[in-house]
């Protein structure tokens, strides 16, 4: 029961933090410079999550054809660049990784 209360409590805290920013930004005028800067936050966070997993799968830098994650990531990036479809890019990357891992 304690674990569930902790999970629910952290969910409420996370929701409250996000809601407070939405309410705050809804009441003030954000300068155009800040708005332009905020557009780069999602790609920066996404890159910070993805690149270590793709380039350092075993903890050391691995830029070789033996790195299945790198090959799958490059394929997914190519699909993303060409189609601009997030779901198709994820699907291609996942299928490529599964196939390469099975080989």
C-alpha cells in the first residue's frame, strides 16, 4: 500500500508542477526570444535521451557496423527526415533493431 501511495503522490506532484507552469505562462506575456528558445527544448531533451543509448549501448562509444542500435537509429532518422512521420519512424527503428538483434 505504501508503494501505491508514493506512486500516486509523485503523480500528483508532477501534475501540479506542470500545471503551475501552464497557468503561469498563460497569465504572462512570454517574450518572443524566449518563445523561440523554448521551441528547442523538446528536441534537446529527446537527443539527450536517445544519443547515449544509440552511441554507447555498452557504456563505451561504439560507432561501428556491429552496433545494432546505431544502424536502427540511422534508419529511423532517415525515415523521419523523409516522411516527417513520428510513428512510422519509431516503428521502422524498432523493427530494424529487432531484426538486427535476431541476426
